[in-house]
């Protein structure tokens, strides 16, 4: 699996980071011509921050990020990661842990939801899941640079450390043992775990659960995309806190 890239792409992504944390943007690559008004405004904003701009062509932009969805903008950023120890020391009321989320669109959408609902950090495996790719950054609309990221080697060990630090492990699950989210009393400190749509969380990870919860469905379709489910869960947890 490729290592996490420090490249982002897309107008909205770059604009959001420029507005929120411009110091993270190291340099920008964009097209030489055919820029519309919105792109010209973005370039002026970049210039105001004294960020180096390199003009190039579409093919070189695509080669950089492996996608043609760059909208004419690619940037190199300084992406900071927290260690699990640092995250625990910050003592946020809620952390999110992803187990085997391989689809970059799902990962990006979950990151966006995590930022919208002020999650204190997102934990994911260095080996079993999607890295933070340019596609992830675009789908996240810049949340990839705003949500504290915690890469770990072992999810099970990380959950053990979190439990020892006072965190309740709550896992999204659809088994008979799971309780409706609306009947669950949200703890003061929790780490919420989401697994893949196909397999859920790994058995070893599931053994760490202090609680299993599910979202009740009323329609004919009995499941949500994992990123949609994440937004629903996180919205409820934030309200319950």
C-alpha cells in the first residue's frame, strides 16, 4: 500500500485550508491559462499568503495526484499527525476509529463528517485501510488537514490503551447484541469504531467493545453507506454530549 501523500487537490479543498490554516500550504501547482474568475480569485488569495505558485499543465497535475479531478489545483501541504499518546493527553471527549475502510471516497466523507461534528481525532491503521490520498482530501473538502489524524500499527492495542485511559469503546454493529443508538446513554469519553460495510470490524477489535450500537432503519433499504452512517452516528453523539 502506498504511503500517505502530502498532496491535496481541488478548489474547495485548497480554499478551505487557505482560510483555516494557510501556514500548512507549502506550494501550489496550477494551470498556466484558461482560468475562470473563481480560480483567479483563489490565485490572488494564495499570492497574498506568499505561497509559491508553480504553473504547469493538466497532464503534470494528473501525474502528481493520479486523478483528473484536480480542478486545476494541486498543493503540497505540511500534514501533522498525532501519536496515540499525544491524542490521549489532549483528552478529547470523543475519538473516531476506522477499521478496514479502504474506499477513498468513504474515508474522505467520514473525515468531512468528523470535522463537522468536532471529533477530537481520527484513528486509523497504517496497514489495514485507505491512506490519506489526494482523492481523500478532495472528498473531505479540506477536513483531512483539519481533523487530528492518528496513524497506528495495531488497532486492538490502541483500544486497550484508550480503555485504560478512561475511554469507552463503542462499536457500530448490526448483530442481535447491539442496542439502538437512541436507547444508549452516551458516555462522557468514548472512542467510536466503524468497520467496513462488507465485514464490519475485525473479530479481535470487536472483543474490545464496551457497547455495540446500531441505527434503526424504517425504509425498505435496510442499510446506509458507511460514510452516511458515520454522519448520523456522530451527529447524534454530539447532540447527546
